């Protein structure tokens, strides 16, 4: 009490004096724990993560375990905007990734597998607005780098044809043969025409979409494999999807009913595997557990084989997140 009285008297007698300040202690990083269970594989997937250095980096530990408690695939990761390291605790191997801006409009990205002593380096250059040139080379180098030119209505790429390596082993002076692939997009009559060429195969896909209907026919050449996808929205919460392959006569249909953004009921049938199914989602199907009610995502699915109804199976997936 006497010490407090003396401090108060000294402050009142000298108003310019300052009270002793407490030392600032940085807050502890919050810990996020996510657990997911899939009855189809009978595996638990766990992830523990926390953000470091005022959210500039993340430290994450992930692993799986079965019903007997056996742990598999443990991995420790350090992730930041420019550099990341994924360390496999079982294989004692690390995968390193990094990206650096060499100059305005010029970026270098690299990946390296420590145990396999293999890597990849990619240079990305901005040639014009929405136009980029990418050069990708493997390390150690085994041939010419892959070149890709990306522009607003598609991309084209060239790389050394690996199928010709055996034929060129005896022809040391033979010029390398390049493989070409590309994607082109164009607006055609209120729809998008997409042409994709790769490995001597050309796939043509046309997509027409309005507020209620989506119609997508596609054909592959020279195999002439033709398929049609059709989607119809009856209301903001009801939608029907249908797919038919003309070359195999296989078809599939899915009906979806949503209640808000957190609840969804789906039912469908696939003729290729002769299986009917129905599922219920709690939480956004494509979203994260953070946005789901109580940070929990649940899926229940009933599968009914057409040829053997008695072997029907009920499966479920649960994903829960805790913030500590």
C-alpha cells in the first residue's frame, strides 16, 4: 500500500511524469484443427494449422489414420506467398516451391524434389495486356524447354515429343521433333466454341447458356465420339442435368434441390455402372467447413445397384473444423 501511495503522490506532484508501461506481448497465433471422415475409405484425415508472422505465413501438419489408429501420410508444410516447403515425415523428403519477380512483368517459379533430385523452372513474361509467354524447363535438363503462349482467346504450346526419343537414339544428329497443342475459344451465336488439340486429337465443344438452359454438344476427332450435355433450371432451387454419349449409349442424370446455400439434396443414375444414388449435403458442397453451419460439413449418400438392390450401401462424410 505504501508503494502505491508513493507512486500516486509522485504523479500528482509531477503531472509530466509517465506511469510505467507494460511490455507488449505479441498475441498467440490461433490454431485451426480440421477433421474429416469418409466411410467409403474408412479413413480419418486431420489437419492442424496456424498462421505466423502476422498472417504472412502458415504452418500446417496433416496426416491420416484408419479405425485401428494407424497413422499414414504425415506431412509438415510451411507456406508463404513466395516460398513453400512440404516435408514428408515418413519418406524424409521435401518438396520446395518458390516464385520471384525478376523485373516488372517477368516472374520465375521453381519446384524441387530433394530426394529425387528433380526440379522444374518456369519463366513467365507479360508480353502485352492479357498475353503471357511461359518457358518451362526440367532440371536436370533433358531436352528443349516447353513454350506456351497464352492470350485472351486461348493458348498454344510446343514441347519436345517424348514418343520420338527411342527412334532418335541411333540418330544422334537428328533434329528434335516438337509436339503441338492448343486451345482456341470464340463467340458463336450466343455461345462459346472451344477447340482443343492435343496428341493428334481434336475436341470441339460448344457451350450455349442462358438463365434457364445450358446446352453443350462435343465431338472428338478422328474418333467421332459425340456427347451432349443438357442442363435445365426450373427454379432458383431446382436443377436437372443430363449427359448422353452417342458412341457408347451411356447416359447419366442428376436432379438437385437446394435450400439456401447450406442444404442440398441430389439424386441421380449412371447407366455405365448401373447405379442409382441419392445424397444430402449440409454445408456448401464446394465450400469450406468454415462457412458451413457450426463449421461442420456432412454428406449422406445411398447407393443402389440396379442389378443387386440388396447390396445397397449407405455412406457418409463428415468434416469438422475447430478454431482454438
